[in-house]
C-alpha cells in the first residue's frame, strides 16, 4: 500500500494530562486534543492553507488502527469558530465515554505502562522520560486512513528518514510523500534505481512488452529533474513496529545528474561511442570528435560535481566489444579516478587514440571537439570519472543478434524483466485470487468472466505454456494487455499483438503450438476459432477474435485457459 501524506502532531504536556488523567467523580474537565497548527491540518484534508474561516466545517475521518486495521473508529475534528481552531474531543481513554482511536493506544505505538499524570507539570515530567509522544494519521493513495503514534527522541534505524518529524518534530505538520515523479515509477524502474546503489553499470534483460524501455525512460526522467525525495512510502498497516518502508531516501546517483541516450545498431562503432575523426569543414582536415560516452565523461568533469548516466537501448544489437574497445576496462570502477577527495592507486590513465600528443607524450596538442560544438583540451594523464553510470536494455527474445560475451556481461548488474502478472492485475483492478478460483473451478458461468479477468488469466496461461516449452526468455510481456477495458480491446490485442508473437515463437514447433491452443480437443465450443486445417494434418487455422460476440469471446478464453 502506498502513502499519500501523513498528518502528525506532538502531544503537549497539557494534552497528555487531558488524555491520560483519571477523571474524578463529578469533575468533567478538559479531555480534548487541541490542534496546534490549523493550516497543516487543512492541507491534509485537501482544502489548502488559504481556506476562509467561514468555510470551516467539522470533519470526521474513519480511521483504522495501525497494527490492527480491522478495528476502525471515527476521529472527529471539530471547529472552534470563536478561536478559529480545531480540536479532537473525548480523548481521555480512562473515561468510559472516550472516542480515542485504537491507533492512539499502546497497541499502535503509544508508550506502554506510563504513569498516570496528576497535573500538567507531572505530565511534562513523564513526557521528558519517554522522549515525547507524537500522534499521526496516514492517508493512503486509495483514500483510506490509518492512525498510529510514536514516542522517543530518535527515529528507529529501520524507519525511513522522511518520518523523522514523528520523533523529533515539534508542533504539527504534514509529511508529503508520493507527490513527485518518483512515486509514479513502475516496480521495474524502482529495481533499476535500487541497483545503482551498488553498481555503476546495470543491464535490464527480458522479453518485449515487459516495460524495459519505459522503465529506463522513467529513471532517466526522474534523474534529469532535481531529486526532491518524495518517494512513495510503502505502508503495511498490519505491522505496528515497522509500518513504513521506503526504497529511496536520496538519489542513488549524486545530483545533479547529466543524462544521455543512445540506441546501438549494426553500423554503430567506436567512433560514435568513444572517439573518432570527423571533417571540421576546413578543407579535408579531420579532427578528433568525442563520442557519446567520452562526451558525457568530459562534461561531467567540467561540471565538477554530480554524476552522469548514459542509457544504451538494445545494447546487443551492436558489436559491443568493437564499440567499447579498451573502454570496457573502465566499466570496472577499480580502474577509474577515485571518489571526490580520494586517490585510487589502481586507476589507469585513459588512452585517447586518434588524438595528437606532444613528442614526449605528456600533453595533447589538439583539442577534442564535443557534441555541443565546442572543444576541450584534456590534461594528461586523464582518468575516467568514477561517477559515470551506464544503463542498458537487452531483448531476450531476439536471437538474430549475438548475446553479450561473458567479459562484458559480468560488468553489469543484471535485472531480469519478465511478465508481472500481479502488476497487471493491480492495474486492471483484478484480484489474482479471483482469477485462480476461476481457472481451478470445475464449472464456470460465462458471465463470471470480465475482459480484465480474462486478460490476466490468458497471460498467466500463455506464459506457463511458453516457459515450459521454450523457456522464460520467450514469455509475453504484461504490457500487451495493459489497456484492456472491453472485450473488443482483448479481441484486438489477441489478433494484432499476441497471436503474431505466438506464431513467431512457435514457427518451427507447430505441434507444440497446436497443443497450446488446444486445437485437437473434441470438446471445444462450436465457435472456437482455433482448429486444424484438415482432419489428418497438423496445420492450424486461426480465425480472428475480432467480430466475435462478448459471449463467444468469454467462451473462447474459458476453454483456452481451463480446457
């Protein structure tokens, strides 16, 4: 579950006394919690801090308890128009009439077995002992509210740093999370960012339709922008001790990040990627021009801070050893320049072919032209910057190109990008449990199938069959079914995307394709579009699904995935 934002407030000595004292017979006294900062609360409600006073209204939130989310009770925010503030009434848990939410009790982070204060001064003493108390309400991105509390002066080591105000903050506030570009990252894009914590080169490997290029583009986009944190916190309401987990407290690449993108192909070479000679426009004179990688490295060195990211799409479509040349050595950070302020005794000076040197070889005698049109004169010895990162994608299905050799492959952190049925189901609003029940049920009414359920079940069935016969590298990607909203959508996706992929994968295996499509079954529905061309042959006649009725489509998918 993802967090949208969190409202929090520190419990003052007056509030603690009101909330924990033992009510005396006949003495009502104050039992409400005063909200210390109204603009932050209004922002949490979604009104904004400029809401006019005369438009304030009482607000009641149905709040589940962190650690026991099945327990739900209202938290009332009542306006005091005279003082232009809010208060939360009936918070003394020693009063039978209290309305204290279960999330603000010892089961959800409130200190256990604290003394009962006898006065405000006594409450202040107890708060000093426990290190202060903060209550908070989480609003998830699906609009559900959860209440919890914390105490102590220091954030636990396993809590995200963005939640530090819940321990050392004073007053009240709103923690904004999930509002920046990072919160919209796909699971694959998150894995890529995580990988850059430990490695400088990352390879995303998998079949088409799994979102490799999209995830890489997301990573580049978020790194291009100024990193603002804003990572969507993952939230587990069942876990009272550690309900929050965050993948990113800061950018895994030191900002600001210079980025560039290149796609390898058969004509791409060392001259395009590292350095080559090109005409200058001055007669027949040739001058050294930096390729994409060297250009990024030099620009980063000029910048003097931050890091660089070069994206290589379809890396195995080029002759990678030829393109990299001796720069393959510098994919290993052991041979690069040391980190800022540090020396690296293992660093190797970069050899710059095609560039003229002085007779002693101590300096360059001609500039290197950059992609921007200006030039630079590098000082020798020149070392490859440590903070240059490479992110590459590779299609696992395309066997027309050579795979990466082991010397290059082991220099990458490889991330496998295969079909994510769970991610597809979440996007389509489908329960995987419901899909499993349909596929395992002895009898299913056709009305039970929706296009979204059918899409998830179809992808799951096809990939099981493909993996068993061809291997996981040949799976279908979940993005083929990403836009299924109707039976017409599913029919079109099958005819235009899925069936051509199956035909290509099983081109030399017609018998296996026939078994996968169940064309030899005598119990197939009358409208089943997958049949043998002849009674005795194995050639398959596949009719288009477009034009079929919704019932016929449901009948086809039901028989295909369940038999």
